[in-house]
C-alpha cells in the first residue's frame, strides 16, 4: 500500500469541515440529514470491482486522489461573462447557473419570467425566510425517491450537499420555456468536489422541460456528485435533458430519480461528450396506470474517456409503456458501459417495454460493455431488449460509395444517421441542433 492510499480519504476528513463552510443559515434538521447520510455512506463504502453494478467502472481514484469541498465564496470570483461563456445559445430565457454547487444568479429576475404560482427557490432561502409552505414541500419529498440506505451515490451527495435548488410547478401550470440550469465547475481551486442537488415537483396536469448542463470553466480536474429528484403528478408532462461537457480530467457521478403518477408522460435524454469518467444513473418508477417513460441517450467519446450509462426502469403498476434507446460512438481508447434494467412487478400487467442499446467502435482500442436486463414477475406483458456492438456497417458504406460518395463523407453520413435515431427525440430545437453539432465536432466530421 502506498503512503497516499494509507492516508485518511478526503471524504472522511472533509465531513468535519463542512459545518464551517455551511455557516449558521441552515438548521439542525439539515445537519441531522447529512450526518445520517454520511453514516450510510461510510457503511456502504466505495464500490469495488466485485460490486456487480460497478463491475466495469473503476472509481478507486476517488479514494487515492485528494479533493477539497467547495466554498460559497467562489461564486463571487466567477463573473457573469465567465459563467455565460458556457451557455448554449437560444435554449431559454429561464437560464441560471450554479458555480461549484451554489446558485449564482439573482433568482428574483427569473421568478418574474415564470407563470403565476411556479416556485424557484433554494433551501437556504426557505430557511432564511421561514417559508413554511416551501419547507413543507421539501420535507414531504426530499430524500423520498433518492434514499441514502444502500445507495452509494445518493448517500455521497446527501453527506455533502450545501444547498438544494427547489422547483415547484403547481397543478395545471404550463411552463412553456425550458428551465435551463448550468452546473459549472469553476476550477479555481485544485480538485474541488461539488454536490449539486435539485428537488423538482410537478403537480397534476402541469408541464415542464428541465435542462441540466454540466460544464467546466478550466481544464483543472474536479469531482461532481449530483442528485436530482423528480416528482411528477397525474397527467403531467415532463422532459428532462442532461448534457455532459466537462474537461478531460473531471469525474462526475449523477443520479436522476423519479416517480410519476397516472397518465403522466416523462422523457429523459442524456448526452455525454466530456469528462474523464462519467456515470449517468437514471432510475424512474411508474407508480400510476397508463403512464409513459422514455429514456434516450447518446455518448460520443474519444481519447481515454469513460462513460457508464446505468438505468433502472421500474414498472410497478399495469397498463404502462416505456421506450429506452441508448447509443454510443467510441474512438481512441475510450470506454463505454451500458447497464439497463427493466423491472416489471407482479401487478404490472399489460406492460409494454422496449429497450435497445447500440454502439459503434471507431478504433480497435475502444471498448464497450453492455448488459441489458429484464426482471419480470408479471405474465401478461410485452418486453423486448437487445444490444449490438460493432464497427460501421460495411454493406451500407459500400452502397454509399457505389453511389459516388467519398469514403469520409459516407462514413460521416452513417454516423450522423446512427446518432440521429436518438437525437431526433430531443424536442427542444436549439438543444437538438447544438447536440447534433457536438457530434460532428467531437468526431471532426
């Protein structure tokens, strides 16, 4: 064992420093939540190579590498121009940034653009203003679908979160513009660890599109562990988009947990282009009949990048549908992992679930591990899953070249079409166009 490995891990020693960073504006209630989560986290420990769900993703570096907790003072060190330098144009006027996990905007200006009754706030504000209604909402939902027991990612985030962004869309409200949230790692301090947390409650018959964009200002490496809890009411419609564009030395682990009511329609879109190691966890639960859940992902990596797309889709009630499609394009020595589980409970009769994962390897040094799984306890269901990994289709390539298209152009057409089967599901025009261009830029098409 090296000297570095024998030292106390940063996530054990840093917990005692958290109180000085947080200050006095949060209650003993939050301190108790963090303490319980940290106890759970230490009990669970970092996943090992023998941990089945982490079999292909090695995160030992989180122990051997020293990270430091972010300080709220960093927000004032990053000016508005620097924050907006990472913004994707034309997505929405409802745009805000977090810097190292802290909201950096004046929320009052954003609130003026929201429909009547829609709440956008932080937990710090709720305690400072003694907002009983918002605190009641928080206490009802926080940590209910993303629990710390036996869950490494949620326990890690809940141990160290310093604030919560709270979004509440009341029954029937229609938020026509997407809420665009950029999580920016400043890189102003060496190896900073950040823990963004979002609680989003969309009531019956309401509509919301939420974009989470992870980016880094510098090439300085860091670590992000984010958790978003999404509660969707009956007959509501929600689209969630996650975009990863971190630097090549950044590690991120994200958990998105949701539950949805009767007749609700929820779509999740994950796009990963950056980062040293990224793990995207999406865990929806259908708890109301006649619901629909769509899960779509595209990963385009090169160099030594690693992405792990991990999904658990839980059908717990009858007459629901789900559509899951993840695709990856891997060049250089990049690594891709897809582990997708569909659970169909005993009472979830008449379930219709489709899952497909496909990957294209552009280099003989790139690798992909794929593990689609069905766990079915009902007998009247339609469930299919499939996975394909390979190089570009040589027959299609030959066909295009036989029509007078050059080899490079033919290859590019096939890769764009391959990615397009997923990106076409992005309903926001500006975001879809930006991601389609990122595919082109990443592969230098």
